[in-house]
């Protein structure tokens, strides 16, 4: 039985909460769910102590009450310009315009579980590649005639694509191709079989500190807030009587 200042957290509530805490084992998921409910109970009890009306009226009311508690009790300092500068210098790679690829493709649509359509898509992609070996300039015409992608009307052009914005299989080829090169083999993805062309590669471009300053300050502020919340909850737990569960300790004093 879990009690927070004498108020019970029912086993059924813990089991219902478990679905929101995926873990390596059922035991770890249950433990994570129990901790989450204990933290929620601590914050709701604090809301009641602060006189926040209707804190337990509904799930939405509970969320609003918790937000009100944190707004009332939490104070974190804004990062100084010096702190922002030091963070930027230590994490420059986090503050840059991503690498971009200008690419085009011809898509032969074929679900991976449809062997017949998949084989036909491979055949058509290879036929297109054979033609393009002798006439690379035919790419747009083939895309308009054959591609099952909405980009067909643009000659297969995908515009600028950043890492993470397309299938991993396509991204692998974009990384390897030279500018102007057509993929030497068909590229298979969950959507079908592609003929791919890389038109241009734009390397990542670092932002200056001046351009990144607002984002850096927001990142530092968010990190400070997360640390403060963790410590605040640890302090609430230290001042409470909790049986049936032990929350991990946090270092430092209340913010």
C-alpha cells in the first residue's frame, strides 16, 4: 500500500497509470507509474494547501492546479549573457542550420508485403536507370510519366530536404551521392522503389552567437526549470510522510 501523508494511492490506479510508462520490464513500468502518481499526489496536496479551488475536480483541473502550484512556488533565475555565451561555445554543434539536400526521385509504388508489385516496381526502376545511363536528361520526363509521388508534376524534384525529413534508406543514398549523380541502383523504402538523384548538397551552417542568443537563453532557462522542478518535488517528498515507495533523492536546496 502506498500512502502520501495518509492518503492512499490505490493499486488499481497504479496499474492504470503503467500504460504511460514503457520500461524494460513490467516491474520497472509499475515502479515508474507509482512514482509518477506519488509526485502528482504531492503536488495536488500542495495545491490544496495553497487554497487552489477544485484541484481534484477533473483531470484538466488537476493539470491546472499543478501548473498553478509550480507558478506560485518555483523561481528560477534567467541565464546571464555570460552563461549563454559559455553554453553556446561548448555546444556550437547544437546551434546551426542543418545540412540540406536538393534532390529528385521517381517513385514506383509497391507495399513491402506485396511481392508481385514489389518485383514489378524493381523491374521498372531498373529499366529507368538503364535509360538514364544513356540519357540523364530524361529524368524529369520519366518522373512525370511514371512517378507515383506528388512531386511527379515537378519532374520529381523534392526541394530541400534535411536529415530526418525523409526515409533512412533515401537519406543514406543522399549522403553518399555526388552532386548531379543518379543512384546506381534502385532505392527500396517502405513506400516502394525509387530512382534517386542528388542535385545539390548544402552543408550545415553554424549560427553566430548573436543569431542563436535567444534560443540559447531559452534552452538554458528550460534546463534550469527542469532541475528546479526535480529539486522542488524532492523537497516536497522530504517534508511529507510517504510509505510504500521511496522517491530518488535530489541534491541541493529548494529553488
